[in-house]
C-alpha cells in the first residue's frame, strides 16, 4: 500500500493544466439526441401556443387592414357601453358562481373525506359526471327544468332562467367536480396527530374544525376558488345557451368574431379575458407548491371516526347534491328521447336523427370521435415524451426551463382566446402553415395545446416519483436512453399515461371553446353541433347530441376502469409485493 | 530498487474544483487512488464527498481540474464513455424487470449471445448469493437483497471502477453490518478499485484500505483506518472520527503542555514558541487507570464524577484534583470492578504521552 503518495503532487509526471480552464463535458449520442428532441418539442409548442398568442396580441393593436393603430381598439372598446358592461357582468357572475361552487364542493368533499357516511365511493363517482359532458348540457337541462315550459318553473318565483340565474346554476354544476377534486385532495392530506392533540386538549369539534381542518385545507380552498373563477369567467357554453340577453366577455368574443367578423375587437376582448386567467394561474401555482409543502413525511393520515349525527347530516346534504347532478343529466336524457318534452312523453329516437338537422349530422359525432382519438393518441405521446425530456435531459437547463414554461402556458390561456389566436396565426396568408386551416389537423393541434398543461403536470408528477438514478445507472451500463425509456420509464408510468389519454379524450369530446372558431363544414364537431342546433332552436336534438357525448365519454371511462382492473393489473404484477 | 518508473495510480485527481454559483462545493481537490484499493470518502453532509463522486462518474463534472482513470484523461467525457459501475443508496433497481432483467440490463445491449448473457447473469448472482431469486421482482426482495442485486448489476460489464454512493444507509443496523463484510469480501476477491461515499465512520473504518476524510469541500486527511483513528491530522478529523476529549491548554516547553493547571508531557516536540495556545486531544478509551506508579508519565489525581453505564464500559467523567480540568474516560468493567471505582471516590489516572494529540489551532 502506498499511503505515502496519498495526497499532494504525485511522484509521477502527471500533467497539470497551466490555467484552470473550465471543464466542458463532451456530449455523447444520447445527449445530442435528447437535446435535439427537446428543441423540437420547444419548436412545436412555440408554433402551437406562443405564436398564436403573439398573433392575438398584435392583432389587438391593428386596424382591420393590418396597420398599427396603438390603443385605439382598446379605446373603442372602453367607449362601447354594451361591451364594457360585460366586464362587470362577467366579474360578478364569476364571483357568485365561485362562492357557491366552492362552498358546496367543500361540504361535499368534507362528507367524502372526513365522515363515515355510507356510499362515499358512489358519491365520489357521481360528482365526476359533469366532467363527462360539455358545459352546454347543464344549460340545456336547466332550460328544460326552469325555462318557459319548464317542469319546475314555479321554483323561480317569476324570475327568468334566461340570464344570470341560469348562468350561475349552470356554471356551478359544470365546475363542481373541478373544485371537488382539489378540495378532496386538500382534505385527504391531513395529519392525524394534530387531531389527536386537539382532542387531548379538549377542544370542541367546532374549534378543531376552525383551528385544524380549515387551515389545513386553506391552500386547497384558495386554489379551488381561483380555478373555478377562471373556468367560469372563460366559459362560453353555459352563457351562450342560457344567457339570453345577458352579455358576458366570453359570449362577446364569439359575437364579435363569428357574428360581426370584427376580429380586432375580438382580440381586445380576448386579451381582457386573459388577465384574470393569468392572475388565477399564478396564484394557483403558488398555492399548489405550498400545499405540497404542508404535509411532512412523518404525518399520520387522519381516519375519521363514525359519528351517527354528523354522518347522517352529511349523508342527507350530499344526497341532495348528488340527486341534483343526476337530475340534470336525467332531464337532458328524457328530453332527448321524448316526442315533445314535456307535453308528449312517448319515447322516440327522432331527436337522434341528426342527419335531418343543421349542425353536421352524425358526421359531426364521428368527427368528434376521430378528433378525440387522435388528440388522445398523439397528445399523450407528445406530452409524455416532452415531459420526459424536460425531466431527464442532462444539464441543458435553459431549454428545459423554456419548455416547462411553454408547457404550463396554456393553463393560463382560455380556450376562446387560444382559438382566436389560431385564427389569426394559421389563417394568415403569409403563414406557410395555413394549409392546416380548416382541417382536422388544426383541431387536433389546438385541442392538444389547449389541454397540454394539466396532462404535462400529470406526466411530470409521475416521472418525479420514479428513481432519478435510473438514467444514471443506464448510462453507466452504456444503455441508450430510449431503451430505458421504453423498457422501464414507460411501463412504470403506464397508469399516469392512461390517465392522460383519458383526460385528453374526454376533453376533446366535450370542448367547445377553442374549436368553435376553427371547424370547417367538413370537420364539424359534436359539441359544436350541440351549440348550433340549440342556436337554431332544435333544443331536443341538441340535448340528444349532448347525451351522445356524455354516453361516449362515460363508456370510455368505464372501459378504462375495466382496463385498469384487468390488463393493467396483470401487466403491473411487479407492483404487488 | 527505483529502477523501473512506478506506474501511474489508477485514478489521479488534480486540482478539482466544483462551484455551484458562488458556493464552492469542492475546493482544489488532489488525490491519488491505487488500483485495487477500497477507498472511502468520509465526512458530514455537505462536505463535498458526493460531489466528488459525481465528478468522478461524470454525472456532474467539475468546474475546473482534471481526472485521469487508468492513464486516460476522463475529465470531460460523458457518463457513457467512462468505465464504472455504480450502486446507489436507493438501489435504483428497475421495478418492472425481474432480477434477471435487472442484472442483464447492460449485457443485452452489448450484443453478446443470449446464452452467454444468461451464463454471466447466473455467475453474477452466484457471486452475491442470490442465484435462487433470479425470477423474482425487486419489490419481492428484502432491502439487503436488493442492494446485492444492484451490486451484481453494477459489476455486470466488469467495470474498472466501482462507485458506491451511501450503499448501506437505507438498511437497518443488523443487515448493514453483515453487508459491510460481504461487500468488502467481494471487492477483495474481484480486486476491483472501489470508492464508497459514506457519512458513517464505522463503515469507513471497517471496510476501507484508505479513508479520505473531507470537510467543507476540502480533504482533511487521507490514511489507513488505523492512521485516521490513531493519528488524526486535524482537529476536525479528531472530532469527526470516534469520540475525543478536546482540552484547551498552552505550550509550556517544546514537549510539555499546561492544561488548566495540570502539566503533561507529549511524545513529539511542538515547533512553536512556549505560551502558544494549543488544543490537546485524547480519546476516552486511552485514559489509563491501572498499574499507575511513580514512574508512570502524566499521572494525576482525579475525582470520579458521573458514571454512565454503556454496556461494555462506563463513560466516566474525571476531574483532576486541584485544577479546573475535567475530561471523560471509558473505563472497562474490569477496571471498575477491580479498582472499586464509584462516583465521588479519588483515583489516579494517566494520559499516556503517545496518546495525546496536540494541535495549534483552537478546536473545531
């Protein structure tokens, strides 16, 4: 052993660099390949998200002939009493809907997570129903329930459902599952030790609720508030169907662009709509980070104890809400299969004879299926692989940061605004990509972009959960990264990948907002057909088409459930101990 | 004797510095590692030991400096072009592949025949004693077994260098102690140059040929386990490895120190002027209480203070009579029984000169 030569200049002529030049690690084929692909993802996102937004922004400063006019469009907007009034309308509608929705969702989530009432799993499932239909569906249902010939018209005491009341009811229904998911998550990560401490100190139930439960869920509540607020203020389906003469920002964009072909004013309204969405996005990101920091590793999950009185109260309250959700769906279904709701209830399928109506007929349904399948397939591949590259490309921090930013950007962009940006960008004669305009491809690209962020975050979460050293081990064994990607990363992340695929499929089936500006006579979509049939007064066929969408997404969901219990359970045998 | 020029050490690290922004994680590290040695990087968290390992592996290359492995400059090579196998604290076994799939992972892409791969996998699993677990999945094995699979996988391509990043930290104490011996035994049999990062001194002391003690991005000492323990080069090493009494004193003469009223001889003269402030170190187990007579050096009268029963010895505090000096001593059960030592009684104790370590700096 040569302990003497342990340290310091060796007795050997080992070259020492004259100057301490920084070491730049050479790239191997893996690195180059990954970087090239990451750059490709960045390029795709730039084209699909950033440039359309830029087009929208610049359009708002231009006259209709394309000359720069500064803020004059904004001045014209401010001077237009009807348009500016929509800001106020949008704001208070959104605030009111958000308050009601978050309150109801909190009670419901509390029932599911913190009581021992029976049927919690069923309640959880029922609450997901609104996600499976376009926001047009609850609005149509509400018209059937409370409209001029509505069953329960009397409950409104002479008020009209067409306007604020209808919008708020529809939005609460439609945004309920979004709020519920966030609040349920916040309530389920709780530390039992705090509850035991509180009980040991003989605090009353109410005091425990105020000092332990609420503070623990506060980030979730704030996050849910902002998410719901954004969804409501940017939603277009509900106010379009049930808003009547009551104007909000989202319907203004549609009217300006589709009705009056005033693209500049559409761009201005779009930018205004972008503001609350961006603000909500920033607040939400911040809250999410704090929420995850709240739970220490040593926290013990809290298991609620049975309490007959509490359980009964929550059972009743949740039952009422669940029934309300089921009623909305049921009414739409019954109206779609009745000869003439509510006067002639003889069952018929004539409302499903879409080829006899405006809106694209059954063709639009098949278009939607194609679009959703393509979006799901291509979107899942691109998004998951993109997330993989962002997480696993060695070094290259700037580009990874850029892609991460571009991937999260769509979360802050309302669908209508994105769709409008697509018109400006892809319909420009100067853009070689304008061949895409009016094709199925642009619908798929737009829909993937629209729902990119949530899917990306799901993928990133899954990727972060697997051991960061897999890539290191592979590199030391000289195995190329794509082999590890296909042999290890992909199988391990399969559940998350299926989640993403389902999420994209369901949203592609139900979305209206972005694609409403982009479809052509050959590429009409089911959700857009619902809108157009309702617009043309064919309300029952609109309900029928909405039901078709609902049934399709529900069927896919069930298929997925079966898949996870069957094939997935077998291929993932290694998970079991 | 010095006819043929000696071969260059297997791993030669020169002036390696790693900066994260303004934070300097490695500060001008130079180190030689001989072929076939088992070397531990030992230090508290944040000392730079893992950073150094990551520089050697190419996972995080150094900011400046060179690293040569087997005569080849690897300073700026990508991970895939270096020659090492690595085992992590988390094992990083692929959960969806069987043990066979895991161990064969690197072999498959070398394009060798299937039969040969199979034979090599069996051979490797025999080596770590897990041949009967070949078709199980990682989650079906215990932590210790998983770590052995990770070891087999790292050795599959017969790398020249084995890197172990806190390999035993995730295991419980009993398994850890057993695996220490198994890994060391395997390493000796294969003769593979091995670097292990650890914060556990016991691990480093029992397994290594040489230990590199690090602190704040610098190397404090390099030596055999015995050297590190018996002759710590700096107060940091003295404090970090084993337990140590730190006593403040002054140099009275070149080979004599005065510690809070007591005077002791030291074995090696100090190259400082009398009056220099020094720190005197002695390990509790080096304090002698038996067979002390007039000729015993550094013998003092002490009063026994608190006695803490540890199991195989008593951690005892002793106060030198007539001074303010106190230190702790590990007294064996025999000492305590034979000499009738109990709290409050007076005995004689000696601090052998060759056991005293004296540093000119204040203690860490």
